[in-house]
C-alpha cells in the first residue's frame, strides 16, 4: 500500500497525467468524442453526454480505490490514468460551455475531491480513523466549493442544492470504499451501481440548467 | 478686518483638513468562477486595487504563493459581494493566491 503513496499523491495533485486537451482525440462514441461535440449539440444530447461522463467517473473511481486497497499497483496506475482522462474530459465539457478559463479552473477543483478520496482510501487501508474523518471533512467542504462553482457558472443552480447532491455523491463513493475495504464484494458492487446511478441526479439538472442558460448552443429537441 | 482674516484662515484650515487626500489611480479585479480576473494586472505605483468576490464561497486575496505567504497584504476570507482593497506603493511584481483554493493564483505588476 505504501508503494502507492507517491502515485496516489501525483493523482491528487493532478500530475499523473499531463493536461493535454484530449477532447476529441478518442474514437467516436467515447466520452471524449461526445464531450467534443457538446458545443452546438441538442439539449438531450447534452444530458446524455454529462450522464456518460459523470457515470464513468463513479465507476473508474471505484476501480481505482479497489486496486489501491489490494495493492495492485499496475492496475491502480491504469485506473488512475483513466480516471484523470475522465476528469480532463469533464473539464473540457465545462470549458466548451462556459469558456476555456472556466474549464481550466474546474479541473483542479474536480481533481481536488479525487485527491481527498485518495486520502480517505489510504486512511481506510491504514486503519486511521482520524485521517478518515479529516478526509471526510475535506470532502464535505469540497461539496460547498463545487456548489459555489456551478452557482457562479449557472446562477439557476442553487449552491446549497448542488452541494447536497455532491455530498450524496461523496457518501455513495465512501460506501463503495468501505465495502471494498471489508471485502464485502456483493455490497461493494451494489454500492458502485448506486453511486453510478446517483450521478444522474447531478447530470440531469446540470444539463437542463445549461440548456436553459444557453438556448442558442443547446436547442431543445 | 483682523477678525475677518482670522475667520478666513480658520475656514481655510478647516477646508484643507476636511478635504480628502488626493486619490491615486484605481483598478478592479473580479473574483468569479474560482478565478482572479484579470489574472495579470499592470498598474502604476500608488494605485489602489479592489478585488470583489462574485462567488458564493469564501475566497482570500493573500500575498505570496501557496505555502509561502508574504506579508504585503492578506484580506482574510470574504464571501460573495464582499471586497478588499490594497494600495501598491512600491514597484514590483506581487503574486497572490486564495488560501482556501490554492490553485487560484494571480499577480499585480506595479511600474
């Protein structure tokens, strides 16, 4: 587990994978390609794209934490790399809607909560209740940050409502890590499904609010 | 005549002491979407810069860099609608950041 620390820290700092603007570089149909097409797409497609990206975030995060908890370094590196590409895709999607500067500001903010989950996973593996509590507190504070970010970008999205949705996301992924740590795999996969499904609760209102804010970009269909 | 002169002098003193100090130039920086805008600002010596927070979260305007704060200025945390001003009396490039969100970094260049 200890050997993962540097890699985990790199992921937390967002240096595991360089920011290369991968949007549109993948084959058609992947989240990258979908994100690239967000500019000018219809409202329904926007909703699908955000659901895809956020759902992928939950499942890749679960894959990374499972590999980390079991000490499978090469698997963890691959999962962490894929998770960071997903983060870059999300930032690209945000940038395509709100402008590149907003996407650039979003990426470190988003990576921050992944870093806090790394902290939580490490603390869980080490059995440190104190560090687990610290990571949870950091994650809850992050929820407020994320709510504020989206509220600034789209004032129709109330900060508190977004923060509550993100808190639920945090709790759902925490339950995944807890089940993985206790090797209760049946429960772990139930929680992964729940965490994945919950992302729709964030993606749908976000997509609707964006479409309403930018009707020229996202015509309803 | 003498009384009039004294009264005039007193009025002049009162006027001068009540008059505001001649203000230097001013400049504004917006804090929105977790960014300082503009990220690089160039001003003349004596300029008062005012930062206004448009995000619904606490930010700070703290001189220096994350982990290495300088003593030049520190707004403390202030939230949406709040502002902070600092007058740059010396030339140089002054970096600053937000203590809560260390990725938020910018600079003021004073000529």
